[in-house]
C-alpha cells in the first residue's frame, strides 16, 4: 500500500479481476439512508457458523484462527464452492477515543489495542465475510474495506476526508456508551461527513465500549448513554443503533468471531439491500450479485 501525505495507508493496486468491483450506484431516497420498508432479512442469519457454512468459515478461519487478509489476498475455496465476491468500502467516523481502531480490529480478528493511540492517518483494513442469500440460497463473499482515520488527522489535513469517502458505499458513525458527548455530537457529525448529494451512502450508527482495565459492555444506569437515549435517537433519525462490545473475546478466536458475526451480518445486509432497492429488485428477491 502507498503512504499518503497524512501519514496513513492509501489504496494501492486494484483488486483481482474476479472480484466484483464497486460501481456508481443509483441514488436511494430516505432520511439517513434508512429504508423502513425493508421487510425481513435478505440473508440467512447464523449461516456461516452452521455446518452448511463450514467450508466458507474455514476459508477465513483456518486452524481455528481468523486470517488477516492483505489488499490483494482473498479466501481460497475449492473450485466447486467458488462464489462471487462483492466489494464495499466503508469509512469509519467518530470522535477521538470512541474505539474506531478497536472496532475494526475486532471485526478483522486482529489484536485489539490495549490502550488508546490516535490514528495518525488513514488505515485501511480488509475483512472478508461469507453470507447466504435467503431467496436464491446462494452464498456470496463480501469484501469489506474499512477506512479508519484519526479525528485529529482529519481536522489537520483537508484531503483525508475526501479520500476516505471516495467511492465509499457507507459510513459507520461511532459513539461510545461511556462518552455522552460523542453521542450528542452524532447529528453534527453526520451532517459534516455526508453531504446532501450523498444520500446513496449507507449510514450505520454503532455504539462502542472502548477497552478498559475491566472490559464490560452494558446499558446499565452507570453508562453515560442510556437505553432511553438510544431509543429516542432511533425514533428521531430513523436509524437503528448497532452495539459493539470490546474485550478479551473480541479477538481472533471462535468466541470473538461469534461476537462480531451479528454486526458483520447487519452491515452486509444493509449494503446488499441498498443495492437491490436501487436496482429496482423486489424486497423478497435478491436477484444476482451486482456485476
């Protein structure tokens, strides 16, 4: 990967030809990119961790350990199990210290940083996530490219935000349940990052609980952001809030994989559904992977 002027990693060579590239997608209306009429799930929940999904799980989880993939690497499958790969780019946005880098590490199965360090530039991480479409019964491998950039670097170098959003498919807006100010800043943050002409970007709000000497994740009265706060935000903005805990289990082992599976399923579900709605495909019929 090439190094950018902001000190972070920038996208290098294009992916192999057999990976389905991103393309310009039609605009999708709806406040916050949320589509209330989605209906049921278009993916089969828990399929990857079931016996039927075992060969695909082994491709990203060899020898009971998550594999870290480079930019040009991809899961290896037998020819008879080859499936399309759909690529999405996601920008991870949030106030400094809310756990952006820790969340990406947990999703990728790499060690979660024990203490907070400001990300100096752009860090791009590739996560592969196999899933099965309900209607067709066909597996698809999603390639998620998470672009994480330190809040301080974004403010110092004006070119970093456009680079993070270039050809992006969605934005993860993070806040910490232990930092109420990060939650209260969400509306301004969303307005600052996503312009009025970028409604095609999928907006995903994730609440985190950054690493601490005694990791925990709950919505107890001691938390700075309460269940009532979350419910009010969801009703006002029409955006469901996803929850991501952090701790010893959120690493490369099977327990860590099980913990991040619901969040990864939710991400690919929203991105895939957005594309199908934009393409005019009926909600109950996913159609074929985009070409």
